C-alpha cells in the first residue's frame, strides 16, 4: 500500500463524500480480504469504507477510498443510471461477479472515473456528465 491509514484519515471529507473509513474489520471482511489481496477495498454494508490491509503491490488506498465513497453514495441515492457502457468497459467484467450485473458495472465505472482510476477505460463524455450532475445534486 502506498498510503497509510493516518494519511487517509487526513483526506478532505468532501473527497470521501462524508463517508468514514472504518479501521476495524469484521471477521468475514478480514477473511474475504485475506483471500482476495487484489481487492483494494469495499463499500461496507454499514455505509463505511473498508480498506484491504492485505492488498498486494502498490495500491493507492486514497483512490480506493474515493472509489468506494462514490459507490456508497450511488447505493444510497439510487439514481437512474441513464448512460451506456462501452464495449471495452463491458469486456473488462467478463468472468467476474459483475458480468451480468449492469448496475454494478456502472457503479464501478463511475467510481473509477471519480477516483481517476485508469481502469475506467475509454470513459465517455456522457458518463462524465452523468457523474458531474449526480455529484452536484447529492
């Protein structure tokens, strides 16, 4: 990880859209993260952000926290996701749990755009406009 928790806690609240980072993991979360070091974090069921302490490689935990914050806001606000995904965006979800879940794919892409994650792939002007409108109305 290239960010420690003390640095993440200094992130401006607006970047995390008002959601807290929860340090203590529940046993099921801890077990999941141990088995999935490629997962950087999660939008937890209690509407907090949890980060994987077992992440391998150079994971930008600040970007992960921003991504998960947006996912939490989308989950709570439930906006109509009236934009299309590109074929390459859809393709990156083949063989994943999100493969047949368009809503989860769209939440993921929006989170990646918000956190400036390059894996958002060829995101469109329509997607960026949707995200900006959504954040203005939050």
